[in-house]
């Protein structure tokens, strides 16, 4: 699924959810920052500039709803913050490089685990629907 606002609005409509102004602003923040892994606080800071009346509780509720509907994915990189990215679970394999010093998160797409996943599934008679890989270390800037 291509992630643009029209597709997401259509999905919300099909699931009988209203497209409130607050949901629109929050979704636009993810479309505009599609390569980022945003925490609720970071989303709040982005949307607060567009709508000073939006509350942090509204942001949290909206993020939970969008994750439940699989419009957003919840991610945990071990830094004590739940982060979100746009996209459905199982839709596209990409993995993360997480810098332990500065906290930078970078995606990479090389899905080298496909053959391993198939072998594990076959050997264990197990249907795998998704996998996730996180590498922890130091980015180029922090490793100097």
C-alpha cells in the first residue's frame, strides 16, 4: 500500500472512523517525516506548531488507534521510548541500525534473512508472518 493521505483517509472511512482535524494533522506529520521513527513527544512537538490547541493526550490516543489499525507500527529500540513509523506490520521488511551514543536510528533494506526465515519455518513447521532485526552500535559520527 502506498502511504499518502488519500489512501489512509479511505482506509479510515472504510473502517468507519472519522477523519478528525487532529488525526489529519498527526497523519500529515508522519507523511512529511516518512523516514523518521517518531516518539509521541516528537509528534506532539510537530503538530503543536500547526495546531496549538492539540493536547498530548490526543496525540497518544491517536497514535494508539493508528497502530491498532496498522496504519502505524509501534517500535521499541530499547531507549525507553515507543516510536512509530508509517506502514503495516509484515508489509515490507526493513531493519534498523541504532546508535547507542546519539540515538540515531537508520533503516536499511537488505533483506538477507529471507532464506534463513524459510529454512526455520520449514524445519520447525512454523508459519512466519514477519521478522524484525535491530543492530546496536555506533554511527559513523559517534564512532570517531
